[in-house]
């Protein structure tokens, strides 16, 4: 699991609650990250076990980044409500 997701867990949980999104589902999505960004993507296990390595599209569900001022910024996509509502 992503260390940043764990560090930001409470803020992500609060955001999901405020937006009517399911945090438990968000926590189970595929996670990609760098030093200040976490991307949550949906991977359909019936279409392969290795995500992009199987050439399986993994829709971006939620992008989370920490700004220089310390604030987390959440960017929803057209897939957010579909997978987290």
C-alpha cells in the first residue's frame, strides 16, 4: 500500500465523507504515487491481473496532491462518482 495514502488517510477520509464518496472503496483502488501525488485508479480484475502491463485501461478515479502550502488538493474525474459513489 502507498505510504502517502496512509499518511494522508484522515484527510482523504474526511474529503470522501464531505463529497459523499465511499472511502472504503477508495482505499481498495489501485494506487500510483510520486513524492507529493497519489492517483487512485480502477482496475477490473476480470480483464487481467497486471493492469497496464496487460494493456488494460485503468481509469483514473481520483487524483490527490499536496501543495507547497501543505494543503491537499483533490481532483475528481468523470470516473469518480461511478466507482466511489
